[in-house]
């Protein structure tokens, strides 16, 4: 639709102009710093930062209902910069002009209701939000669109130039960072650090294909992160891990989309997300809080964060009594099929603690919960979901296993509706499916295949056939007819088919 076809009351607000006053605010000492510098931790105390809009209250000049109309009408515009996460420009990056926005097709991923069979197995109505349908096939594109749009803006303003972006990754972050940096060449170059042989081949191929400098080092993600932090502290590089507060802003779009897709009715909703470096659950909480503060939603949904028992430092923190003084303890992770969440010392943990407290306080009751699940449950639920029409990754299996735990613990009930996060495309983690089907998991994973979920190809070549097709060797018509009839008959027998 064109602007003159929209209601007159909405037209002035449809195409956002730069506004707001964004600053970095430290979660430790509360110091505020200019966003003109690429900061990742507080220069005064070293704590992590969140981006705060000093003029956020200006958004309250419009009613929540008016904002709903603006966002709903805005989805009909054909302006590329407003097709992705910046549909929510005023809430994500209001200082960024639209001509600085990098849009590669990210955001607005499908929300697919589970079929009757799967809902009955899970015990309640739920939807998968499949973030594997982002450009680099994971939710990380949301944060990269935000971080790289801001860097692009700084380059256009002449504030910085010749940027080298760098990140540590378990796979998805590197793919997204390399893709968005490649789009902005030659102004931005990309380097990524990966734990050696702890990233799937599919994930490794992505930054290589985007032309990034890829470095593999011994250890796990946490070790890569320490090296990247040293590079960010000592050299002129742009850090693109979730320590980057702009990444968190972009990932808030996940919560905005859920609110909009469910007509802003959040009172009976449950959002389930896996936790790795804890940036995503941070963003989801912050996004819903912003929409609630402005009146776009009138209730905060429940949020369930899920971790594998092989990498569960956040779960352990919240398992401690609230009145006993919780203490966060980093852990040494074990091998996990939820490989992207195999993180023992999440950099966003201070943000999680801050926002969980605020979220529950604003809601007036506990609305954020933390579950741990087994590796077995992750694989079993992933395969069960995909056997019922989804393309869930192992982290989507982790989320569904977490919903099962939430029901068992009474945190949610069958009258509510859940939105389950599948953070990446199933093909990124297809190697774990292969291990399951071939019963080849190394002992450390603690996964035993269930026969009902195992699926393997069957080779059909009836033994009595004297001739079968071979490349470059055409068969005689009669021999080929005999081959087709024999193979079709064997397949029909295996499938229990009856002749017409």
C-alpha cells in the first residue's frame, strides 16, 4: 500500500525518523556512556552494558492501541528497511536513519502451530517460532542486523572507518556475523574464532563461504570468548558477540513479533527459549517490558529458559534459594547436542539477573522460570517434532523438552498457549540426527536411540535381477521393465500396499 491509502491519523507515524537519545548504561555502577564509541563493557567498572533510551517516555504520547495500529499498518509498507526487525524502529534503534539499516531478510519468521498429535504429546497448545528461517539460518541474524546497521551508521557519519568485526562462536554467531559483514564490504572485514572440532561442518562452511578469516583454537566456546575479549580490549576491533549491547537490541524483535502475531494478547502466553550465552532470554525479557511499559501489551507473558544438564550454569543459579543469597558459579561444560548453547560462563548473566528481577517485579508475581533437561529428552523431542511436520533444530528440541518440564513443575498449565523457540535450521545439526539413527553417539553425550524414532534408508536391489541400471550404460527395454517391476513389487511389499 502507498502512504495516501492509510488512515490519516496513522500516516505521520508510519515511516519513522531518527529520534530518541540512546546511551550505554552499566548494570554494575550505573555509569552512562556515549554510544559514539564501540563499548562492550563499562570503562569504569568492567560490567556489561545495556542500551537505554533517555527519551523513551516520548513513546507514551501515543496510546498502546495507536501503536498497535502503527505496527500493523507498517507491515503493509514496501520499504526494505521496515520489512525486517526495524518495523519496530522506535524500540530497537531509533537513532539510526533508515538509509543505514542493513536488511538481508531477517525477522518475521513463521509461527507454526503444532499438529494435534504433537500437542497431545506435549500436553498443551503450542506453536514453534522457527528462527532457522532467517538468512543465515539462525536467530543470530536479528542481533547482527542491529549491530551492523549501527556500525554502518557510524561509518556513514565518518565516526569510524575500516572496521574489523570479530566474534567467538559455537557456529551460529560466526555465520551471521560473517554474512552481514560481507554485505558491507569493503568497509567491514570479518574474523571469527571457533572451538576446534566443536562446530558442525554445516556451520563451519558458512563463515568460510562468506569470506571471513576463520580461526580454530583448542578448547570450548568459553576459551574462544576469552581470546576475543583480549582482542577487543587491546586492539581496534568491533566485538559482535552478545556482549555487544546492540546485539541485544536486535534480538528484542523476537518478542515484538510474538506480541504482534498473537494480536498483543500476552496474558495466557508462555515463551520458551534455550539459554547459551544468555543474550536471547535477556532480549526477550527486555522487549516485552518495553511493550508493556508503553501499553502495547497489557500483560507480561511467562518465560521459560531451558538448559541442558550438560551446560546449565543459569539453571543452577536459580535453583539456589532466593532468600539465601544466590551465587553464580561458572561451570565446565560436557558435550551437548544443543551445541550452540554449550557455554559454561555466559557473558549476559548479569543482564539476566537484572532483568529477571525487574520482570517479576513489574508482573507482580514470578513469571520467569528456568528448567534443565537431559540430552536424551532434547534428541527425542527434536525428532518427535520433526516427525510431525516441523524443522526444529536440537535447540528446538531443548525448548520443547523444557515445556514438558514446565508443565510437570506446575509453572504453566494446559489452558495457556506456548510459543517454542527453534533457534536455527535443523540442517545445521543434522549430524546429531545421523548419530541417533546410527547409534554412534560418543559416551559423553548420554543418548540412547529409541527404536521408534530411528529412521534409515533401505537399499532395494532384488537379488534375482541379472541387470540393474548403471550410469552411462542404458538397459534394454525388456531388462529395464523387469527391473522396474521387481523393485516396485519389493517396495509395495515393504509398505504393505494392495494391488488395484
